[in-house]
């Protein structure tokens, strides 16, 4: 058994502060931190994704519609649906991203 923290977790291979908290052939959990104004560009994934907000408010664009996801809220997005995220606030945004393969 191994305890993993955001400080010790492997960094994701893109230019934002994301850490791989859990990796398994069936699922992955990413701890994502966005500073004010930072954006995850619109993209699609070949797997379902669930977002859980730990801190702040995430503005998600899902298939052209905007959702504000506040602390302790989740949003599931099915595979192949365009999605993106932005931190429109002055506060830090921390989100867990659950990828279900």
C-alpha cells in the first residue's frame, strides 16, 4: 500500500497543475488545480468523466452549454461529448477528475 499526495503524485503531461492520484486499467483520478483565468481547452475523451469540486467554482462548457460546479458538487460527462473547464474566479480551483475506462 502507498499513500499518494498531490505533492508526491506523478504530474500529468500537459501545461496545468494536474497530478495522477490513482491509476488503474479501469479508472484514473486526477487532482487538478487551476489558478484564476486558467483554462482546460474544449476536447473530447473516449471514456466517461466525473468532476468533483474540492475548492472554488469550476465553469464547465459541456457540448456548448455552461455549468458552474461549486464545492462538493459532481458532474458526469459521457464519453465523446465536447467539454472544457475554466476558473473564472479570483480563487484557486481544485477538482478531482475521475476517468472511467
